[in-house]
């Protein structure tokens, strides 16, 4: 007579062992961070030299707040790389990079993170509209970054200046290595242009 309880235990044990074997055989996903080299030159005669700037929390879509690296196709379908991820979400990375690059210009007396308890005079608000890769049928891809930035007076809430920044790069290799290299290049241009815009705004 068959011992059904014993047979069931053997089946369950076999499935558990098999599952563990499958999990350990899957290679770990590569993790990336944006790597930029922004030329942040010190700005002289800034009208904001006595003002403290706070970098506000960056607004973006829910997708960009994850660590997945997404891409679209020409047909409008969206996917994520299975073996590549960001170490931090795009808004977090861009906020940190922006804070460092703006600080180096010395346009402002100081630059604070959003959660700082110190008092500030101005706020730099940012909204990411596009941070996307589109892979085409020939294997190449197009990258696009679109961001709106506003310099706001803390107490009156008046917008001092605002600007929409748009960057696009065609012919990027349609793989994770190519897309990260392309994003590094576009992010460098973005941060440098924001610094130039703040410099001009500080002298008007």
C-alpha cells in the first residue's frame, strides 16, 4: 500500500530543493548610477550671493521613482531590462547631482537638501517630464530628457524664473551599457545648462 503522506513530503521537498537551485543559478542584475563630470565654474558678481537655496523634491512619474531601467518600442510598448537596474531612482540621482553642481558654482550662499532644517530664501523646483529610451527596429535607440525647472521665492511663492530643458540623442546602442552611457552624456548637458541658466538669472 502506498504511503501518501510520505510521498507528498518527498514531492514537496523535491520542489523546494529544485526552486532553490533555480534561484541560485540566476545571475545578479547589473546595477548602475549616473556618472557625470559637470564643469561647474565659480560665478562672480551673483545677485544671489547672500541667498540660501533649497533643492526641492523632484517631481516625476511613478515609473521613474522605481529602480528599473525602462525602454519603449516604436509601437508604444514598454519593457524593463531584466539584468540591469539603477542603484537609486532617477529623481534621487538627479537631485544629488544637481545639488553638487549648483553648489560648486557658488551662485548662492549655500545650497540645502529638501529635508534640511536650515532656513532658505529660494527654492529650486524641478519636474521630470521625460527620461526615456525608445529602441527602434534597427537595434539603435533614441534617448530623451525633458525637465522643467523653476526658481521660486520662498516667502512670496513668486516664480522668479523658469525654463524647460529638452535634450535628445539618436543612434544610441540599444542595450543597457549603451543607454547608461547615453544618459550620462545627456545628464551632463542638462546640469551644465541649468548652471548657465542660473548664472544668467543671478546677474539680471
